[in-house]
C-alpha cells in the first residue's frame, strides 16, 4: 500500500517543487524573452544587463552591447536615438524615436533592411528577410504571423519581458533585431 501511495504523491510533490522554484525565480527577477514560430523557438533569460540563452550571450556595459548571437560576434554602441556597430561582419545602424508608448525604428540590422514599430497594442517589424505582424495578447505578449520570404507562418508568439524593456529602447531594439532576422 505504501508503494502505490508514493507513486501517486511523488509526481505531485515534483510539481509543487517546480511551482515553488518558478515562483522564486519570478520573485528573484528572472524573466524570459522568447520568439516561437511553428518551426522554431528562441528563448533567452534576461537578468540585469545580460541576455543569455542557447543562441544568445549578450552583456550590456554602459552604452555598449557585446557578446554572441547565433554564432556571430556582436558589438553595438547604444547611443541616444541610435544604435550602431557590427553583427558578425555586417554593419548595423538603426535610428529610433520613442514617442509616449510607441517606439519606431528604421535602418539596417546585420546587413539587411530593418523597420520596427512597437506599441502596447501592436508589433510590426521587418528585419532582413522576415516580416512580422503581431497583436498584443491578454497575457502581455504579441501573437500573429511572420513571413521570411515564403508562406506566412502562424501562430508566432513574441514575449518582451519588462526586464528588457526597462533597459531602454536601444537595448530592446538591439536584442529584438538579433532574434527577429533569424529564419
């Protein structure tokens, strides 16, 4: 009788432990940036001035963002209403304007044309070969479709954690530019 009780209670205790760890992580300030498409998932942990995950290892030092993204070296200066530098061997230069709840950016990102428009209600962007048309969800992210030179993909989910947004528009745009141009 004891053995079957242990079999039933074991998974419940495991779930309780996971919930407790998740709550502790949320209280400790750990938040996640993610992009999910029908064919791929990109996620990264945002803590302080760092964004880390399997494909991203970025650190902000004042007005400089350095690290690696998808196997490319990243060196970007984050100055006022512009960010510029290199991603791999490609030049990046993005100008942006922050008006109230809206961020509008245009320029180039790792060698491709880039345009981003972020509001609390909508997120539209073109970065390199990929275009996004996403609407805000009740959960705080964005959902919609993207096209990377082929048929539109649905659903596409994007979550921008407050920890990233709090670092300002330059850091947010730089990080988004790195993940959105990946097809």
